[in-house]
């Protein structure tokens, strides 16, 4: 995931990554749901529509915080030294690459979030039933919290990755059959089917009648969110399996090298035409002094086209380092722990390249290429 499109939040031993694109799209969906609800659903619960959007967003934010707190509490009970997770609008995905996992421990951690959401939602619903007759505003706030928490908890119990129900299904399959990677692949397949089903159902509802547009938009939002998170979960599984046998140096590929005094304008065309999430090593003579990523070019170009690369780069001393022969999974674990945009790969005292989270895509392609070659050899 692009470092400039991801917000890093650290609270002691808790580390969260928040994809900003996901956040922006979700805010836009909340506004659309409120506007369409007022237009087609008769008397709206909240008027005007922008106030309804704020009510939806605030209710969901509190429900999401409660959900994550449930996972954090379960992690503390399990004795985890740190809690790392990628936050998305329907829950969170653990930022871990360790396989195999303990089935009982994984199921306990997965149940923490839905359990907290359902308990909190049930409590809010009980309080709402008491408060709605006497006080409008507190009762209305409790209604939003109850609905958001119960929806969040129940949705996360669906049996497919990256939802908590998918993690529970993975734990059950691993317990029954003893293969964590195979169990993960089955849960990922369930997740893909659910995402496709939700998107198809959303299209049907959007086309059926204006009155069903709100439900269609909500289901489409869920399907889109699920699909985006599934891609990250697939890469995570790839790193946890293939990344243990491939050295970090094998993922570098052809990497651009630019001089520190070269202008951003000269570098932009080369770097932007490179592979996914490209990186360039910035040199001062023959010595590597920093790393320049494609996502750092846009703000630099807005400032000055002739700005030198040394002004836009991330200095090498601010980046973590990993040996080229160490497993690729170690590089990505160190990268997530540090929160840095890239990790430097070394060979002895010499820098041979750098890796970003986008390099996981290259690992996935290497896995697919190796699988295709094995199938061709077998059939031949």
C-alpha cells in the first residue's frame, strides 16, 4: 500500500494503518446514502441530509473503535507484545505474516471484535428503548450506535476473508486438516465469492427501483471494501508462504539509480514508467544516500520541477535495513514494524536495492510464474 495514501497511527504498542482512499470513498458513500434516503425513503430519520451523513459517520466511527478495542483486549489476553492492524471501514486486518498460527488463539483473537460489537450494540439498543420516549437526542444517538455496532458485528461473522468470520473458518479448517496455508486459501475463496455476490446484488438493487438505491449503495460499498481488503490479504498470505523461501534480494528486480543533483523533472518520466510502486536509489557519486518513490514525485513537482532529488528523497539513515539473503517475509515484517515507506536491502556493507509494500505484488507474480512453470512441466 502506498505510504502517502496510508495514515499510520501509533498508540504505545498499538499500531494501525488506515488506507486514506478507503476513508474518502466511505465518507462519500455515507453522504450519498443520506441524500438518497431523504429523496426516496419518505420521511428521513435525520434532516437535512448532511446532518444525516454526520450522524452515520459518527455512529460508525464509534462502533469501529469498539470493534477494534475488542480485538485489542483479546490480543492482550493472549499475551501479544504488540497489536498491528490495517484498519478498514468494516473492521481490521492483522498486519502479521507468521504462519502457521494456533487455531484456538486465532479464533479467540478473531472473535474479540464481533463479540465487543454485538455486546455494545445490544447495550445501546436496550438503553435506546428506555430513552427514546423521554429524550429525543440521546435516544437518537443510541439508535445510531446500536445499529452500527450490530451491523458491524454481524457482518464480520460472515465466513470469508478478510472478515473475522473468515479467520474463524481458517482456524477451524486448520484444526481439522492441519494445513494453515490451504485453510487460508479456502477462506480467501469464500471471501471472493461473497464480494462478487454483494456487488452483483448491489447492481440489481440499484437498477430495480429508486427506493432500493440506498440498500444497493450500501451493499456495493461492502462488496467494494471486501474486494480491496481481499487483495491485501492475498498478498499477505503470499508473503507468509512464498516469502519464507525467497530471499529479499530476489524481489528487487531492475531498480533505477539517480544522482542526488538530478532534477525531479528529469527523473519523473523514468520513475513513473517503471513497475508497480517503483523506487529509485539516490546516489551521491557511488554512495547510496537515499530512496525516492514515485508517490513522492507529485508533491515535489508541485513545488519546483527543477528541485534536486536530494530534496525529495527519504535519507537512507531513516530507513530500516535487511540483508539480501534474509527471507522476504522478514523484510516486510520489519517494514510494517517501522512504518517507513521502504526498506533498504544490503549485501555486506553495500546497498543493492530497496523494497516497499508494493513489492509484494512482485512476490505474487513470481509465485504465479513458478506455479505456471510447474504445471507446464507436469503436463509435458
